[in-house]
C-alpha cells in the first residue's frame, strides 16, 4: 500500500442498466452480476473483485461469456477506476464504473435515447426515433448487425448491435400506447432570456445557468473520461469536498482550479463568475478579411486602450486564445508576404470546434476572452468575448439547428458586420482603373443576403416581429478603405494620426460611409437599419495597403499582405465605439496618465 492510498476514499461500483435506465451502487466486493445462461436461466455470469486496491472482472460461465467493451471475458481482466465500461450480459446491457465519487452518466440518460454507429468509426451516425426501437426495424435497416454498435444517450459506452436487438420488442407498437419518454433538459438559451437575467451565460454554448450549477474539472491525471466530451478529456463533476481555502477537490483529493459549463462541459475562462461578460460578435462573408481584421484588432486595441483610455486589456484565457495569438503574431512578425499569409482553412479551423449542444454534436464558434478594466479602478471591469461567425452559417438554406452560431449572435452585447466592397459590382465598376488585385474577384456577392438573414434569425430568437428593432449596437465595418476612400469627397474622412476618433468624428465618418453605401449597395443600409436602432458605419482597413499576389511556390496565386507596408486604418474604431455603448463606466475619454 502506498502512502497516498491511506487518504483515498473507498471505491464503489456503479451499475447503469442501459435498457431500463436505472442506476445501482455496490459498496462491497466481490460483486456478482446476473444474466441469462445458455439454458435461459438467470444465473451469475461474472464477478468483480478487489485485490490489493486493484479491481478485476472474471467470467463465471464459460458457455455464456459476457462482453466487456465488445470483447468476450475469457480470462481475468483488470478494471481501472473512473473509466466507463460497456458490459453486455445475456439479457442486460450495463455501463459500469468503479469510482470514489458518483459518476455522471449524462443528462439524457433517463430519456431512453439510443444512437447507432458503424463499428469501424465509433461515432454515432444518427439518433433512433422511439418508433424505431424494435427488432423488425433494426434487423431490416442494419445488415449485417455485426457491423454496428448501439450507444445509450451520451454515455461513452458502446454495445454490439446484435446484443441490443434481442432485448427489444419484435415489432413496432402503437405509438399512442407508448409512455412519453422523459425529455432531457438542455438549459435555456441566453438569446431568449431577459436582459436583466443575472445568471451567467456560457461563452461556448450560450446557455444560462445558476452559479450553483457550475462544474469543476478534475486535476488528477487518472481522472480522465467525460460523459459528454469522451475519453480524452478530464472528468467534469459537481464538487462535494473542499479544502480549508474553499477550493474544490476532485476524486483523488487534488485541488481543482478550472470550471466547466454544466450544459456543454466546456472549460470556462478564468474569473468567469466574478465579472460581466460582453459578447462581441463578428460576422462576414468568407472574402471579407476577418482573419486579418481580428489579428490587427487584438494587436492594436490593448495599446490604444492603455495609451488613450487609461484602460488595460489583457489576455483572459491564454490556452483558449493560443491559436488567435499565433495568427496575430504571424502577421506582425512576418518578413515576407508568404510568412504573413493566413489561409481561409487555417482561420476557420481555429474559429470552430465540435461540441455537444441540445443532444447532438455541432460546430460552435470558439470564444476568445480578454479582460478589460480601468487601470485606476479595478472594480470597473468586464470580460470581452470575441467571436467569429462564418457567413455561410447565415444562408437561408442553412437551418438554425445546423447553424447554432445564429444563437450566439442573438446573445451578443454588440454586433460587427464586416462588409467587403471589392466584392460588390458597383464598387468594382467605379474602381476599375485601379490595379488592385482584390478587384479581380468574380465571386457572387451574397453579403446583403447574409446580413438580412442574420437580422431575421436574431429577431426570431429574441421574439421580435420583423418590423421591430433590437437595441444592440451594430457596427457596419466597410473594409479595405485604402482601396475605395477616393470615392469620398476630398479631405472629409477623419483619419487622425496617433489618436482614436472623437465622438463627432465617428458621426461624420459614419454619415459619409452610409451615403457611399446608399449609392452603390443600398440594401446593406436597409438591412442594417431594419435590424438595430443603434447603427454606425465605419471605414476600416486592417492592412492599410493592397496585398501582393504570390507568383510562385505552394501559395501561387494567393493574395498576401506586405509586412513592411502594414499600416492599419481605423481598425479599432468600431470596437472602441461599441465598448463605450455597452460599458460606459469602463471606457472614458479621459487621457491616459500612464
């Protein structure tokens, strides 16, 4: 016995019957589990026992070997703590866990949900409807049955389909006679909540929850395997034990400092419960230049805030922001256009991740969290949560279920739409004499459709009629202004050197830009002003120059910025305006004295 074993809590065996959806706990060992013998009689088929604080399972009937994770138990096998095993006995499909704390079998365990997947992939192909849970349907659809597995709810337990089918009714039953399944609760969407709702909102899945529901993330290296996220992540649990400092302890007695959302089990940023979170959503078509915009914004915004606004903006989640920081550093540390190039694939790959939401796995935008505070008044603080949303997710042909990013936009504190005028036919015609490679694009311009659909979905989620406005600040950012500013009256656009825009300069620039949009793409103005009662128009250029076409190598034909010509134009103005709208107590016009 090791010295640490003296402090280890006694382990118990938790048995989840996946057919009846019941859970029992066994405190003493050995424990015998019953099933049907080869003669059809109920008899002990396997035994779980403890030896020197390790646990093992053995078969008791050579003629009716149980299956452990789809493999027959033909010899004694060790069972490790805090891992979920799928145990198939004749007549029973069980998920078993040996642990010092009660395991989490998933919020949808009692719902009776089953999914089917191919054995080779192990990922659910689709969820079965209640009327499909019968032998006739499954035998007809899944041939041969040996190629498939059955998965109960969101449990990390997979049973051979041929073991599952005999436990079902032979034929479909009358649906009216069936008891209604228990519908799992997936939490409330932040977009549908009142603005005065004090409950925190998960920055990953945008569900609200009370502070008492927040989960902890296990710290001990052995506590791996989560009911929602799979075997590769640390366990999520509701803490029952704490040390003298009030810090949560995991099942091994190790202090846990990281928190998780009770709905999606995603890791929450540090200081999540101690300050307000302001969601800033960026939407734009694939060609609009969001990758360069976000990189430039997060390079310049901290500098301008401390220099001119007496505010400090710091990385609030270094591990979660690592990819965005790498992208920013690549742009501003590059020496050649090839080094500075950010591909669409790289950008979209880091902006989204596959996570569970409402019982299925969907692509959710990653949150990029930064902490903002007044330098001389730390109590005046908030977390800024930046999101990117792919324009493709707002096409009318993509449903809300397949485009949960729409839910996230509806919960935003401020909206930013990045418009690319070089994709507009009217702008290109006026600029045809310029030798700018960005004007060669022949892609279909769907930006007005994307903006209109965004407004429709946001209003729908906020229970607004189509003629009503939301009061969320909406910044229409007209990008690449270094290309098109010559279309404006001379010397009218304010581009100050070495300081941010004043309120009056913002209004002047907004009016000029709005008039220009009315001339060449009036539907952008119409759609924007039908969405929000608080709209401003911003000319910006994250690069400040025309990119260069790469003539050779693997990036041949791509457009990339020229590092020594980087000179962003007004890239921070929309964000500074929005922060002042939603957090005026933090952002002031006082000059910095630091």
